[in-house]
C-alpha cells in the first residue's frame, strides 16, 4: 500500500449516487471502522449487499443545500487562506484495490493538499469548537492545551481521501448555521491509512461472501429491517458433539445474561420510581425546590393527544382510519423438562 500509484477514473454523478454498493468511499470508512454515529458496519453491509436500500437523499433539503453551498465554502476557504482551489477529477481509486475510491471536493493548486467542504446546522457548532486537554511535559509538569475539534467521521473521511490520492495534507472548511466559518487541517498518517485499508478489505470480503459483520449494540433497528418476517422453522440446538455443545452453551449463556440484566433493570427501575416518589412527596403542590447543588421542578406539561376510541367507533370513523403494524417480539421461556440446579 505504501507508495501505491492512484488511478483517476471518470464517473458520472448518477453513478456516484446510485451505484454506491459497488465501491467503498470516504463516507463509508467510519462505519466500517465502527466509529460512525450514523451507521454501523452491519447497516452498511446490508446496503452494499442490496439487502436494505440505501437512504434516498435526493429530496433531502440539507443535502441539497450543502451541495449548493459547496462552491461558496470553497471560495471562502480560498479567500481566508490565499490558497487557490480547483475542482477535482470525478473519482480517484486505489491502484491495488479498485473498489476503494475517493470523490474529493477540491484540490489545492500547486500543492499536495486537498479540501473537503462541509455545512452543518448551528446545533452542531460545538463539534467544531476547541477542547482543552492536559498534556504532560518532559519535566513532568502538566500543561493545558487547546485543540481544534473535528468530528471523527470527517477525520477518517479526509484521511481516506489523502491515502487514495497520495496527498499529504487535507483541509476541512465548514459553514456552520450559515453564519460561522471554520477551517481545520489534517496531516496524512500512513499507519492509520493502512489500518483503514485493512479494515476496508476485510469488510469488502464480507460483502462479496455475503457474510455479515459482527453486530453492535445499536443494530437492533437494522436487525428488525433485515429479518422483518420469519418462517415456521424452530431451530433445535442440542449438544451432540463438541461444535454443537459449544454453540448451545454460548447461546444459553447469552440468554441467561439477558435475563439477569432484565432482572437488574427491573430492580433499578423500581428504585428510581421510589426516589422520584419521595422527591415528589416533598415538593407536593409547589413548583419545586432549589438547593445549593440542585434545582428540581415538578410542573405541568402537555402530554400526548388521546382519542376516545369508543366514541370514534360509535361514530363509525375508527375503523376507517385505524391501522395496525406488525413487529417481531423476542420472548424467552424456560422449558418445563429443564433440570434446575
């Protein structure tokens, strides 16, 4: 991978937006690394294997406006830094692994630098501010240092682009809420890029072999989408040899652990209710209580709108508008013939 020559290919905008399952791009790599806030490896795998549709962003206003503002952000970066920018070729690909591609927003003229343009809402401004950390100095003293914050997904995306294009420095320019402009600089890290390439190769092998990656805690919704229905087959997993014994033990350990966690959850929820009731009884018909450490209020707020089902049925309108969805429910019972130690 070190010293690889990158290839430039022409690809239409339609190919970029509709054929994402054919390659791994910069917006995919954080999910592959398990470092995305928006997508897990399993979700991405399901989209790449066409088991689930990729999100349709054609009517997403935020995405559309971001695309429209890309040129403005690029020119703002140029005016702030004095660096001249130009549009990049349509697509770069890794010479050793053609499915690894990069769609770069801008290249910086006369340099080995590139630019990624971003827009975000004002609610995400804190993701681009400064963070104070403590660093130990050679003499053993601790010094507070301010570092510029960058969302980790974008760090990986720009690092991916640098590795694919063979460039050394990447810049991110971001317009925040249409009112604030920030720019960040990322230097190429060969070791990190090699790690990303290895992870991408492993993921792509899973796509090609139709082997799902390991699940993550927030994969519940993806599993519900992938396996929305079921057959009438009940798998019988009984120990008959070493392999089935190990599989049975692992499955039963997972079930037992889940049951234990649910029992603890019930106990914790009961304790929470007890403490809340105690505090409410102290507040009673007052707005709340303020102490040197806490401000606790117990006040009215609007709840969900409720409907009189019986009245709607009597008027003959309930059935006209009522709908019922279906979902799979995980239910655990213990076999009656199971011996309890």
